[in-house]
C-alpha cells in the first residue's frame, strides 16, 4: 500500500485541515472538547494562538510543522500536532520542541518559578516503532523516579502521544471510562468523519461544531486545494528521505501522480485543477475515471 492510499487528502488527519478545525480563533469550544478527552485536568478556558496559516507559505513549501499553540486555564502552555507520516527521531524532536516551548514562556527578569507547565500532544496517524509493546493508544509521559514511579519530580513536563491506529483497534473494548469514550469519538471523527453517528454529536456539542467546520471546508474548493498542496509537500519530503534526493524525486513519480489524481476525482475536484496539480494530461486523467 502506498503512502497516498494510507492518507486521505481531505480527512481531518491532514494537518492543514486539522489546524483549520482545532487551531482557528473562534473554534475554542472545539479545541476545548478535544483537550478534555485527553487531559486529566479539566480545561475550562482555551486561548488559541493568533498566528494564522499563511497561504503563501503553503504555496512556497515554507511550513515545516502545522502545530496548534494554546494557553489553557490561563496558566498552561499547550501544543497540539498532527503527524500524517512517521519521521526519523520523532521522540527526540518531541523533547526538543517541548524544551523550546517551555523555555520560551519565561521573560527576561523572571524567576524560574514563573515558568509555566508545558504540554505537548502528538496525534500520530501511524504506530510508533518504539511503542510496539504498549497496547494502549493514548500514552502520557512525565518525569518520574525510576524505582518509585509514583513519585513525580515535577508536573511541568507532560507529553501525550495518541496513536490513532491503536485507538481504532480498541474501539469495542469494554469497561471504558467516559473520557476514553470521548477520545474514541474524536478518533472516529479524525479517521472516518462520514461514518460518525448523529447520536454522538447530539451528546457532544464540540464534536458537532467540529463536524460543521469540517463540512464547510469540504464545500470550499480553495480550502481543499490548500489541503492537497500540504499533503503533496509531505509526500514529496517523505520520498526524498526514503530514496535520497535525486532517486526520491523520481521514484514512483508517475504512480504518485496517478494516485493523487484518483483521490481528487473521488472528491469531485475540477478537471483543470487536477491537471494543474498532478501534471498529468487530460487523456490520462479521463482513463482514471471509474
């Protein structure tokens, strides 16, 4: 199975769409609903970072990570990230990114006690190799003593890793807590939004609003095009990493163009736009139609 088959261009797992839904100022109720399904602390207030996605940066491939920064309950720094494909040294990058975020909230002249608790939340649309022996899909990492693991050195460091494939496998597990059921609802929204039951949204206002936002994005051809550009950039980067620069660019280029065109046809994208995005000629695209 190719990467393009594993990643649907227009699902909420596309990190552009993910940030549009959960990171857009005005959507705080959606973000709060998601966070309350993940964190042990009740989130009453969410302040989203004002920095928006710049379309020019997407066109120019200048965006590395489309993460969401937020302040929770006025005193906790939180960063939420969706990763579509596995990347080398992901664990090291998480710690590096946490340390930068933790240190950045200290201003000149502040005491160390002014540093705020900092939380990193990673959604992974894949399984992490070094967590193969951990069956649960949501793991929480903190600074604890090796032998006396119940003793926490400090609560300022907290990293959550959510492996969506593992959560999907545990959907029908019995004796789930209310929070676990909420997280599974959000997982279903991220992976299979079209299959989400109306009863779930009736009981979860944040989930309902997330679905409304997602449907608005689906109806907007320009938004869909930006989501496509984002996915294309990530796939190109992955191809280069796996096969070396020259070989990675050429490897499977035609196959990837065809797979992208198929996905765009399935989502009723305009033919001229497909030609522009994939580089295929009209006759090649016509042959791909079911």
